């Protein structure tokens, strides 16, 4: 056990001294951390509040009910399930509830910024269902909505998925709604990345336009790692029931059953408690200011990189993240990730639209601002980070020592402790 706790300490040091730019990562508050590491991890609670298969669930029933109600309030939804262990588990439960094996799904192409669970052939979503894809325009880097419509009209999928893992612009959910209605498809919004921004009204809201919404609870929501499923008051197309009275209640039961017992066993009640804490934090005015700064920092970041000659996909961002196409800088995503890691700046290599490299090499990197904004960095600090990135890639190309630059990075980040929430 000593070895494990020494490694945990090492990871804490890594997180404290470095610049975390992975778009799907964040730092939770001490309260979230305490709930996630609490004695609730001992409790088995298969089923749902007041309908469990085990005794002794009185306390966790209250905790899970609070998590559900806080999530409903945060997103103004009618239905919420807080049990999915991850965003992928949330999506798998929705597919299980709404589709049959072999049904057609239309999702955002992984190589253009989509997610594995939106139909990738290496994922369950591409193995169990018949996937089709839409992507971005080569010229603008923006979603080609007309191409999406053409594929939908041609293939008539049972489900259309809007959402991404690496797309920096807002979504036109109303266009997706029109297309879904046109072809008779269920419309799923996976808002795992921008959920915090959506909750605070800083991006378009899918709740009244999409049938089902899934999300992770980490990333911009700044909670523990996990997933959720939601439905708004205006659920439109439940498995062809055509908006009859009671549709929402019927679909709620189907979705609950798809999570448990359909795809998961006992819920992680310690993580559900941590989710409840995070949802409570996200309802505050402070969280709105945080999200606003996340967005400002991302925009400032892209401007700084563009001014240095970097190719930012779509030339900017509306949310918390963006992609850099490094082909004009003659460096691969894999090499850039390594070079930045050498100076304690953490990013992930990422495919860019119309990439010429393999997924294991890639031509780009993905950058996000949620974690550094949690630590208190603002626009003037972003300018320093942009400089660090540019200098690190230059030193890598020239095969020069990065020790002095790494020391500068570490010295800067000492000023921004992660345990201050």
C-alpha cells in the first residue's frame, strides 16, 4: 500500500506543478473530493431510490434523490438519471433503450471531432448499430449542416446524435430538430464537453429541442468522473409514441431500466454524492463567473496562437476547447504532445479534420481551458501559456534543452494552487 500512496502523492505533485490543458479534465473542489472518497463506497444499492434490491439504503436514497433534483434544477429538465458510471455508459443505455441491434445511427465523424460512442467502428456503437456520419466543411472547419441533412434523408437513421469530443463551435440544435422530424429519427444531444456552459446559459440549450440529453459530470461541470441522462418537459418522439399523454413517464421507465438492470449493476453512491455536491456548486453565481472566464480564456488562447501563425480549426472557439492543426508547423500531434509534456504542459494529440496522419500519430492537438481557469488563470496568464507552447515546440525542433522553460512553467503554476475551491 505504501507504493500506491507514494504514486498518488507523485500524481498530486504532477498536477500541481504543471499546466493542465486537456479539455476533458478539471480540478474538483475539496467537498467533491471528500464525497467521492467517503464511506458511501461501502454501500451496495442496486435499483433506484425507494425501489432497491438491498436493505440499508435509507441514507443513500436521500443522497441520490438530492442529486437527481439538483440536476433537474440545473438544466431545467423533467427527468434525470444520475447512475451512469461514465458518458459512454450513459450513451450505451440510451441506445439500449431506444434502438435495436442493426438500427441506423447518424453521428459526428470521430476524425472530425466526434466521440467513439457516436458510431466509431471500433466501439460498441459502431459494432451493434449501423453508423453513418456527418462532418465539417474543409474550408471553414464548421459542421456541414446540409451534408448532415443529405445523409439523414438518404439513410433515414433511427437516431441522430449531435455532440462532439473536439469541436470548438456552438450547435444549431434547431436545424438538427428539423432534420430529425423530417426523417422520423430520435434526436440525442451528447453535451459531455460544454455542459457547464450550457447550464449557465452561455451556449445554445438543447433541452427543449432534443429528445434525450446525455453528459459527463467532469469536464466543464467540474464534478467527479461519471455520466447522466436527462429529458426535458417537451419529449417529442419516444419510440414512435408520437407525443401522447404519459410519453415522458413511459420513456423515463424505459431509460431507467436500460441503465439498471440493462447495462449496469450497483450504482456508485459515493460518486453520486460527489455529483450532488458538484451540481449544487454549479447552481451558484460563482460558477457562472467561472464558466464565463473559461470561455474568455479559450477565446484569448486561440487569438494568441493565431497571431503566432498557428492554424486553429475554424479559426476560433465558442466554448472551452479548440483544435490546433500543426501541419503548417511541420510537427505531428504525437511529437507536440511529447514536447509539451517535457515542460509540464499537458495536452492530448488529436485527429484534425481531413487528417493525413494515423490516429496514433495525428496532425493536431486539442486544448481546453476548464482546468487552468479553475486554478485562477486569466487572460494575461494565458498569454504566458501561449508563449510556453510556442517556445517548447521550437526547442523540440532544434533539439535544445527544455530545463529552463520547464522551471519557468513550474514557478508560474506554484502561484495557482489547485486546492483552493
